């Protein structure tokens, strides 16, 4: 289980004195506990791998948004720290699909649903995101759909 693997890696990071990795891993475990409490379970229970990936995705999204904000505010020092944390988080996420793979799926789904006008982009987006369920970044899917119309 991913939850237990991350707990073991906290100990390894401590022994190796990897400060940044340790900080990120501890933050992940804290978020796991918060998720357990939010779903009315005991903090000592374990999350399923799907739940763990969902929590890590949220943390990664927060880092991406922070990076954008820090760069907009000319704080490259803070943005680079967030980028390093994001790189650690991404090692625990499944590989995302590339643009070409997404494009092929979008074209197929567009024909399947017989969507020809721009007003139904939302329907297409919803159907594709449901099919891909975490295998592709939502912004990438949105950009591909917009490029097709």
C-alpha cells in the first residue's frame, strides 16, 4: 500500500537527513490523516491507494498554483522551493498522458458523442475527464478540446 510505503520513506529520509523530502513526506502524511478524519474514520487507519493518489494530486495542484503566484509576484526563491516539493510529490503519482494521446481520445470521443458545435464543449470535457479519471491533466484536456474546435 502506498500509505505504508510513504510512512517507511519518512524514516529513510530521516536517516539520510534529506530535509526537503522529509518535510514533503510529513506534509503528505498529515494530509492523509486529515482525509481520514474528514471521511469520519480513525486517524490510525490507512487510506486506499486511490485515496492516497487523490490527496497527492491535490497537494501537487496546490504547489502548481503557488508556483504561479510566486512567479507573478517576482518571488523566484519561493517558486523554486515549491517546484522542488512538486517534483517529490510527482514521483508518487502515476504518469500522466501526453498531448498526442489526449488528442486521439478527444477526437474519438467527439465523433462518438457526435459533438460538432462549440457550445457542447463542456459535455465533451466531462465525458473525457470521466473516462481518463486522473490519467491526464485537466488543463491539458481543456487545451486540446479548445484547439479542436
